[in-house]
C-alpha cells in the first residue's frame, strides 16, 4: 500500500514532534531542514513542563540529560530587592540543553519512521490556486499532498502564500523579541538566595 506522503518544512520542536506523530500513524513523512545535521537550535537551556513530552506520547529523555528547575533569584536594575521565585513542588519543570532536546526528539521521530533531510532550504510554496501542492527548495521541487509549515517566525512558506489567503505574511517589529545569553562575573556584594540565578541588567550598566 502506498503511504500518503507529508513534507514537514523545518526541524524545530514543532516540526519534529508533528513529524513523529504522523510517521507513527503510518504516513510517509520527510522533514526538510536548512541547517546541517547536529547544528539544530542554538546555545540555550530550555525550561519546560515534562507534560509537554509525556502529554503527547513522547518518551522522557535519559535522566542524565535533564535536571529539575530550582528556585530562582532575579536581580533587575530597576528593583532594589531581588525577586525570588519558588517553584511549587507539584509544578516542577525540567531544564535541558536545547541541543539535547533536539537530539532526543529527532531520535524519537526517526524511530517512528520519519526521515530527515538536512541542508535543504525551503524557498517557497508550490501552489495550484489556493492549494499548496509542494515546496520549492534550493535542491529542487518537492511535491506532496500535504505540507506542514514549521519554519518558525520567518517562514518563506507563510510569506509566499497566495494573496487570496487570509494569512498574516509579515511579522512586525513589535511582534518579535531578541534575546542574548551571556555570562558575567557578579559585581557588588548582593548575595542571591538561590544557586540557580538569573541576572537581568540593563545593557551597558552591568
Ligand atoms: C531565546 C529563547 C528562549 C526560549 N526559551 C524557551 C524555554 O525555556 N521554554 C520553552 O518552552 N520555550 C522557549 N522558547 C520558545 C521556543 O524556542 C519556541 O516556541 C519554539 O522553538 C518554536 O518551535 P518551532 O518548531 O515552531 O520553530 P523553531 O524552533 O523556530 O524551528 C524552525 C526550524 O525551521 C528551520 N527553518 C527555518 N527556515 C527554514 C527554511 N526556509 N527551510 C528549511 N528549514 C528552515 C530552522 O532552522 C529551525 O530548525 C524560547 C525561545 C527563544 C527565542
């Protein structure tokens, strides 16, 4: 029996999870990802509820790959006192390196039967009327009866959709935020209460 094919554009958390679930249900799923193998995501420690995995049937990663989030202390430039955030025991979230999350999700998706093609950049949707029938990539056209756009914020599939479709094409300046992670030595003598600390300091005033 010919399995129905599905293209998932983008191997972010969303794309990989969708691909895994669909492959598990018997579809012939291919993820197209512009980044090279082993280079997904960026240097970041994510914090999330384990239910984000278990609630959708994705197994938990190996215990060595994550820790439970601890209480935190925020030091902000506009507040004199640190803010402590105590994590209720019944709402424990886990923290895990983003690269490890990707590895875990990709392994699971592959186990479910999904294929991943790296270094394939999706350029635009191929449409017939208002219907998407495939994608143009830097490696040629790929036709498929179902395309899932999981390219994230700046998706060329979204911006390339025909005008007749009521879809927000561009993300405005006020709709996005930029975050940078850096490590500094702490100045002054304020001692945060907890070991896991987040310092929020105004740029240039640290
Ligand atoms: C700094 C930061 C910290 C965050 N921390 C947390 C956290 O602690 N906990 C939490 O739950 N969430 C966190 N988030 C939010 C979380 O990262 C996003 O919600 C999530 O990544 C969205 O997943 P996605 O699959 O929709 O898109 P993305 O993760 O953006 O994935 C898109 C994928 O598509 C690929 N792609 C893009 N364009 C193309 C193309 N043209 N062709 C082929 N492939 C393409 C990209 O390379 C990428 O792999 C954070 C976000 C940021 C920015």
